[in-house]
C-alpha cells in the first residue's frame, strides 16, 4: 500500500512538472487568438514599416545593396521597428519602365534562383535582429507584374497599363477582375506559393514554411474584386487560396492584404465575409487620403480637420467590424506627402508627422494590433528631373510607378522618427 501511495505521489509530481514545462514552452511563431497576436506566450503588438524592396537589395550590387540592407536593418532595429512588410512577388519582364526589376518569375513556373537568394539573406539578417516579416505573394497592381501579368501569360490580351495612352480605369478593372476565374492564372499562382513555402533557405537551411522570422503570408497587395460581378469569384479565390496555404503550412498566419471597405466596393458585408473565413487570421486596412481624394490635394489642407476625421472614422469603422469577427486589425499602409507636396528628402514633414501621430493615437484607442507605415527608404534619394525611378537608381520606398520621394521616410527624417518612437513607448 505504501509503495502504491509513493508511486501515486510521484506520478502526480511528474504530471505537474510536465504540465508546467508544457505551459512555459515558448512558441517562436506569431499566433492569433481573438483580436490579439501572441509571440512566446505574450501579446505581440508591432510598429513596423513597409520595406517592399528588402529582398531585392542583395541583387543591387551597383548600389552596394548587401551593405545597405545590413545598415538599414540595424537602423530600424535601433529605432524600435520590429516588423517588415516585404514584397515577395515580381512577374514578367522589365519592358514596362514602371515595373519592379529584376523579376522573380520571368515566365510561368520559371523562377529566378539568384533573385530568391536575396530573400534568403533578408530572412537571415532579420532573424539576427528579432524582426518579423509579412511576405506579400502577389499584387493587384501592375507595378510588380501581378494579376495582370498572370492574365497576359494566360492569353487574355495585354494588360491596360497606367501611364500609357488612352488608359482607362474601367477597362483596367474589367481586365483584372478576370484573374479570379482564370484557371491557369490561379494554378500558376498556387505553384508559386508551393515553391516559396517549400524553399530551403541557403543560409539558415530552414524551409520558409518552418521559418519563425516570417509572421504571415499575404495573398496579395490590395486585391479587389474590381467589379460587382466578380465578388463571388473573389470570395472563392480568397477562401481557396487561404485553405491551400494552410494545407502546406500550419506555422504561419494568413491575411488577405485589402485596403478596407474601399477594396470591397465600399461594402462592409463583403469585408466582413472575407475576414470571417476560417483560415484568414487577421484583417488589414490602408490609409491614402490624397489618392482617395479626402482632401483637394493641396499640401496646406492635407491635415485639415475633415481629413483627420475621415481617417479616424475609417479606422473606427473597421475596428468595430473586427470586434464582431473577433480577429486582429492591422493598419499596414499609411502615408502622406512631404510639406509642399515636395519629393525632396530635404523638405519638411510637419503635416506628415501630424498625420502619423493622429493614426497612432486613434489606433491605440481602438486596440489596433500592428502598424506598417509607408515606407522606409533608408539613405538614398532618387531625386531627378523626371521624378520617377530610372534604371540604375537605388531602390526606394516609392515603387517605380510613383514619384521618388513621394511617401519615403528617410533616415534623416528625425521628426518623423520621434513620432514613431513615441508611439512605441506609449
């Protein structure tokens, strides 16, 4: 009887020890529970930046891209940034001058191994600094190839490209909306997903799907149904693609990448429906007051009360929707021109600083789970008389289709960094 009692006590002790060890085990992957992110069993709220070009820097030998990446990651870490939103998508050739170069997929299923090594290096360096990365796997817009390039490959005709004669928004919308019913396009895209998730990093020797530095996979940058008659196919594509990613990778979060209800034809129901899917882990919104004509475009009116109120209302609107869905909400793009609508890195940023501050304060009141401002440009300034990026220039926060310096936050923007740093401390 005594031996049985001792064995029973020992069994309980071992059970409690095992339970304690299990409870204390940390999870190196970012997870989601209700409206919060968790990392190592603690709530994870991030202040990050859009760093779309991070994976392309290694290939930019002309501008010392490798050294630049190391320097910029050190700078970001020093200034409290802990999350990067990075483009992992570039399709087609570079004949269109406003497109990202080099391509990662020149032709369907033809992948640029040298280019991918830049992402291996980015992941290895980000790991050293405890930075998490959200990888964007496709693009609704033409500046990286994206949906339009997939449609061209599938013989849907040429993409109606902006900045070309007679470009028309409705024509572009009709064209892009076809992606959601293009069997070949979706099959090629799923092959890309499979390739990326199963890629073994040549530096860390971990597959991307096993890499804790990656926080999430994003289906695309700002995917929209574009037309009301494409909404059902849009929803099906989101659900099927998220399910496919989760079938390959149970470690990472998945998000869609939408701008908010502006992405969903200003329909809250569509926004709520797509973020209620089982394998969509959190929602995103973007904030572009000038593009969306929330003010008349004049710099001196960019942070007038009506612009700020529209911004606050937009954040609050989506925060309420996500409270019902009970998933986190991230403000993953927001930006404003420099004072005087200047593209110069020496122009002041008083209006932008005020706009950033308003977003951080509103976000805190509404329990926003993370932020990625647009965007970090580091040191280089691509000022030129044509304003747009020219071949041979360094990568910048402003992609090739936008004026260089438009939304860039440079290392020298000390007032902006003070706003960002103060938001981290609050």
